[in-house]
């Protein structure tokens, strides 16, 4: 199993990134939270991974921390929750935030995540209740946003990229546009920060 990769970051476009390890490019699907921790293109990065082999595909999911990967692995053990949905859930909620939502039985917050209906939200609460307390202790608060500007020359282009990023995560185009407009600011010049703010505002409203 591929559990960790260290190499040069050569591509990033939410939710995909490519890490060059000794001349081999590994394509990884990562959470929004992981994107906010990525260095600039061409720099070295370490990604914790989970490798999935299916009949029709081999998928590599990536995370900035072991804690986030552990929560991902807990999620995919739940009936009806595959890798894509687990990635979407962790793109909208940090492990500590997910633990809080589960313990407070906030079904409405879970349903605002793309792909999560009422039945899935109820199943998540039943299956995860009491299982995420350790992550609430070891992975609290929000991530520090250290993303560098990658070719975005205005807040408008960043907002456009943010809309496309939310669509890639599973939100409908009109919904993604509304989410971005609700948090857009001329002071924000990178799409990952906008996406993170939009998700935080939308899910916990």
C-alpha cells in the first residue's frame, strides 16, 4: 500500500494534484484542506495517502496530515460512503468540525455537503458517534492558510477558479456561484481560501 509520498509538487487543480517522485508523477485526489497547506509549484511536499484499487480504476487519495487520513479511513468503512464522498465530506469539514457536527447530531450541516442526503447524514451520525473524540483533541481549530498565488492575477479570476473548484467537489454550478459570492472579497487573491471560506460559511450557516 502507498501510505506516503514525498516529492516535487508539479500540478495542482482542485481536487487533483501531481507529485513527482524520482521522475514518476503520482496523481492524487486531495481535500480542500490539504490544498490550503500545499507549497508553491516546484517545491517539495509530503502527502499522506490512501490507495484504493477497484475493478475499473486505481485511486490515490491524499491528505496533509495523518489525522485527516485516519478520519477518511473511518468514513469509508461506513456503508454507502466511498472514497469520493469521504473526500467531499473532509473538504467541507475539518476532522474536529466533523466531530462537533456528529456529536451535536447536526443533520442539517451534513446535508449541505454534496452527495449527503438525509439518510446518509443519519447513518453518519449513528456510525460515527463517539468515534471522533480523539481527532477533536488532536486536530482542533482551522488550518493556517499559506497558499501562494499560482498565476491568479485578480480576485475575479480567483473567484472563477473557486466556482469551478466547488463544482469539482460536487456542488451544482448555480449553488457554487452563490457560495462564492457570499464570501468573495477583493482582498482574497487565491481560490483555495475562497473555497474554504465558502464551505465553512455554507455548511455551518
